[in-house]
């Protein structure tokens, strides 16, 4: 019998002696949504008489189907007669995810990714029983979502004239450019198609409009949003952190609210990400308008204007019953207490956020930033830095050790990140994402950690499933 290779591994799998002989294991399996299981739980029972898939909800039944499809691959031809029947191993699976938020972030701002590839990524998430696609739609280098009220966001903001070549180093100010226009955006119809495709697979698309920093593309389109409205910026053509952040005028707050209202119409997700990372306050410190605002609000530091700005625009989310999600810098900027914090700078930032009473998604760069190298930089494609080989992802502990039980309960899940400064298209994204995402999915699901070698044994045949989705991956060493 071939081995049962399920990725991510179910929480409980028991294999018994014997086989179920059938010509059609998928067609003949019985399926039921039942009341005695929790909404996230499912069971698979394969006996000599047949297979039964039960689940506490339609979403969980989808997980049962996905696991069952992988299990059925372990069936072998029954007898030597070539009669078309197969022998399916007898097994019992009792399974449910450990975490509610099992996500992947895709940055389509630094490099635009075609819609068809985004749909493939959703297939990859579904294969791994992940349930959130965090869609990083805006940044300094590109604005990717059609907004009817402000057409220049995509007419101008979705395109950059050229892009820096090579690796950006700290403090670099002179660049070599590739001379090639880059860009693209998703129409509302594209985005609705992506959202619907994901929903059919039990996946929520969480959009991110990154603010008030990482907004240079928007300011290039509408200079009045910036702190130097008389200056015409370009959509940024190199990486790093831009000092050009939104101004804190009332008109800019209104502009962003209008954008968000359109975003909420496209994305039904309860959770909406408003960024909040890497927002320098140098321009606010120098701006008369910002200084006046700071004084009016009685704030000590210009950086505190970020919390004020976020709270203003987040009113739109509250009106629609949505929840604010932000990167961990938000904790330091007096953000709303019910904001979900995505801990990225380190696992410790997740501890800090949980201790401050926030729900937290663990996305620490040292473990789950898949733009980091996964092998020797001398032989790997150019990447931003770091070192996260597959085994390190497998060993990732989602919950920081220093939390009390009550604080641990605030960790609602985990997420891996694909930032695309150094990934020009689908081929490069696949190479950086997979199979690290397969290891990540084990931690997000809560698969038993037996050993890295055991994982690799299951992963080898799993790579064929990834290949069948038409996505590239990094071959195993
Ligand atoms: C981030 O990596 N700037 C969230």
C-alpha cells in the first residue's frame, strides 16, 4: 500500500487493517453536515462497507473533502484483474483546525500579479486548508484597486515608469533603473470574481489599504493628499520606506473614507486591514497643518497623529460592522482597542499586543516572511535578506511562550507573507512560497509535530499536487 500523505496532517488519524473495495471512492462516499460536531470539526470514517464524511458545517465538510481526496490517493488497484476497483485503506480521521485565522498575505503592489494567478493562489490555500487571503492592494510602488470616485488612483497610481535594478541597500539614494513601465490593477469586477472564487472554497479575502504611510502612489495621483501638495511625486520606483505619507487634513480623512466605502462594497470580509506599518512622521513634524492638528488634539508627538488618523477613517468600518486589522505599529499609536493586530516585527510584538488586550495574528518576520532567503544566497534568486529554510517554518511555534492562558486565547491565528519587491511574477512567487507554505499550513492547522523527516516524507508526494495546480515551487534539497 502506498503511504497516506496528507498535508497539513490531520490532528488525529488512525489506520486499521483491511480495505474498502470500490470502483468509485469519491462518488460512493456518504456526506453529511451533522449537529453533534462543532462548526470547524469534521470526521472521515472508512470501513469495509464504505466511506462517510461528516462535518459541523459546510466549510468543515469542504475540509473533509479536501483531506479525503488526499487520502484516496493511497488506494491501490484491487486484485490483478484490472476490473477498475480500488482498495482504499481503512482509516478514521477526527479533525479540526487549531486556529481560526490561517492566512497568507500577497503583496500585489510592488509587483502586480495577474488575476488568474491570484485564483491559483486561492487553489493553493484551499489545498492546504488555509482560510484567509490577505490582499495587500496598495503601497508606494502601486495602487491596484479600482475606485470610481478617484479614477486617477489607478490611471496614475497603478503605473510606475521603471523599477530599480538589484538589491536595495540601507540608505541607498542612487539607483539603476530597468527602463520598463510596470503596473496593472484589478477592476471591481475582477475583485468580485476573486472574492467569489475564494468564498466557494471557504476562503475570506481581507483587503489591505495601507495607510497613512506607504501611500506614495496615491499621493502621486492626488498631490493634495500629501504634505507638499505643490510637489508632483512619481509612483515610487525603488523599495524601502517613503517619508511621503498622507497629510492629516480633514479633506484627506474624507478622501480615505470615500475610498474605504467603495472597498467595503467589494469585500464582504468582517476584517479590513488598514496597514499602519512604517509610517515616518518627519513630514508631520515639519508641516504647519499637522503641527496645528497635533496641538489641537493635545498630542505630545507628531507620530501620535497616526493613531488619530486611523481612528478617524476606521469610523467607516465601524458603521458597517467591520473589524479593523493593522500591523503591530498600531499598538503604539493609540489605535482602537478592538483592532486585531498582526505581529510582524517579531514574535515579541505579538506578546506586547496580546498583553495590551488585542486579538493577534502571528506573522513574525523571523519565521513566516517568505520573501526571506530559504537557502544559500549565493545560489538562490535575489531576495530581501533573512534566512528561513523550510525546516525553520516547520519548527515555528505560533504562540509565544510568555503568555498566560488568557492572553494565549487572544492569538486567533497566524499568517505567512509574500512581499514582492524581488518577485516579478507568478514564477518567482511560487518558488518563494512553496513548499514553505505547506510547512506553515501544518502549524496553522495544528498538525501533530512528529519530526521534520516525517513531514518531508509526506511532502514529497504532496509536491505533485502543487504541480498539478500549475504553480511553481522550490524543489527539496
Ligand atoms: C511590513 O513588513 N512592513 C508589515
